């Protein structure tokens, strides 16, 4: 669907005038564009079904872990997902008070390839909610028909937090301004001051609803967490996302592809669900240093030990190593090593590090899916429109309510063409998404 807006309607000056007073994104900068990212209709059809499939997957992951703990599935599943986590974090994630609970915002980070979407990550505590809400509202007011519309992000967030507070830790302070804007905008929209942002300072007791905007690996720096989770266990406060570190691991991508678990996934997802997710989730292995039996090899690699990866040629190293989770390196493009971009020595070092860290910080190995190269208009420093070649990371926000995952909007981050690991950066364009012809 084409928009009636033109470049002239959305000048750089007009865009900047819409920025709320104060620092909206805490020191973060990006490049501006006169138009949203236009998602081709073929991609949009996939996106329409994605929320449902990812909700099924999240619920299946929660069930598989729980059944492993209860002895209904192999114990090695919960053991590897709990690996490297303090006992109190493991116990908290298993508490009956959170039985069946999953994150109520599902945000996949998607790369657009010639074959379709590839999921890089499923972020359980995503930033960008307020930013995407503001971008959607701003570009909608200029006449663009963006995904989620003018209020989709507001409606989505209000559905998972009807009222309450957003607790932001110091570690996540970059995102505090956008969450403060979001809470104020929700209050204006609903005509009631039912939302506010709190810091993570200690508090004797909690009640109501809380959106947790802090990581579980960082609890030593989050002084409010002990009493917050104590009261959540007691049922005095509702916390989302639930404190389940086991669900925040990239290891799930490898578990999804494991042949011994296929019957479980088939029962939970159905054949069509498995096939759909296999299109989106690149083939993934766990970099477990334990030796294989003499007659065994790793599937699709035909090697018997991980160190043999070091001898792969540059062309064969179309592989990426990622730290799985529960670590400060597990987000923002950190803790990632792309084999085809590294020299042999650095590639071997990345493999060795991943294997040595396995007991405390498991890593995954994943097939690297190449992103499409495209062009998008961008403002230069003088306010003139130029064309930038780039690669897109698309981040749709699905809000889970009443058993459905509703799309609130999608943030497009268009990185320069020479970037292989796509994430927010100063020289990237950040815009909302609309359906259209690229």
C-alpha cells in the first residue's frame, strides 16, 4: 500500500520538531529517513502468522523445561538450560507461582534474506517499545500507514500492563527516557495516570502490576529484586516478564532442531508449525565440549570434535558463534563471532573460548543467513535526501493477551551495507514499518 505522503511533508526539521523534550533515547543517535521502511507484501504475509507461531513456540519451551524438571522429559534439558546460573535463580524460575508463565512481549530480531525471514534472537526484555510507539505515531501523523497504526504499540503495552509501574534498572538506563515517554503517553491516551516508571531502588513491599525492565543476570545490581520477587511468589504483585532465566536462552534454537526432541515439538507445534519455524530459525548446535562416541559426528557438519571447525575454509565458515544468555555479552551484538569475517587464528580462538566457557556460559553455533542488500532514502547532515545501501534488521513487537499475540508495530533498523552483525548503531537508519513496494 503506497502512502500519499511525500519527502517534502517529512523534512528533517519536521521530524526533529516531534522529538519529546529532554533526551528521548539517553545518548543514542541514529539517522533519519523521510519514509518508513516498506515491507514487501510477500514478507508481510509471513509476519502476520509469526506472532501465533512464536507464541506456540514460547509456550512449548516453557512446557519442555517444566516436564524435564518433573521427570517427564530427559533431565539433561533442564540441566543445560540451568547451567551457570546461581541456585536461587534456578529456584525462582521453577517456583509454582510462575507455572506456565511466559514473557508477554515477544520480539524476534529478524534479518531479511532472499529466502524470507531469519530469526537472530528472541528478546524477552526488548528495548525500543517506547521508541517504536513514538515513531509509529510520528510517521502516522505524516500520513503513512504503518504496521500497528497510530496506537498499536500503546494498545499492545496497555493490554499486558493495564496499569502499574515499569521498573528500570541502572544497567538498562539507556531505555529509561523512552519508557517514561511511553508511560506519560499511555496516561494521556487513557486519561488516567495509571502508569509510571520507577527505578530499581529497594522497597519494603510491592503490590499491583510491574513490568520488569532488568536482566536476571544483573540482580546483584538491582536492589529491589529480592522483595519484588518475594511478593510476586506470595501473589501480592504480578510481574511480567516472569523471572525465568531458563526461557531467555538462545539454546532453545538448538533444542528445536534436535532429532531426539522432534516428537515433543510435533505434539506441541504440529507439522506445519515445525516447518514454518524451520524456515525462520537457522540450524543451530550447542557448543558442548563433551566427546562424542567414536562412531558419531555432529549433524550437517560431519565432524567429530568442535576443534575441527578451526580447519574450515573461509567459505565453509558461514557460521556464527553466540553466547546463549545470562551474561552481559548476550545482547547488542556482543558475544558474537562471525566465522566468515574472521581470520583462522581469531576463528580458532572464538571456538576455544566458547568451549572453555561452556560450564558457566554455554554458546551456540548457528548457520549464518545472509541479509538482503537494499536501498533506502536518508537525510544527510544538511537535511538533503540521499540514498543509503543497507541491510535491515526488523523487530516486530507482539503483545500476548488472551491467548493471542497481537502485532503492535515493527521497528526497522537499516545498517550500512558493510555491517554483517545488525543492531542499533549511530550510522543506522531507524524507522517504523509499513506494507508497500520496495
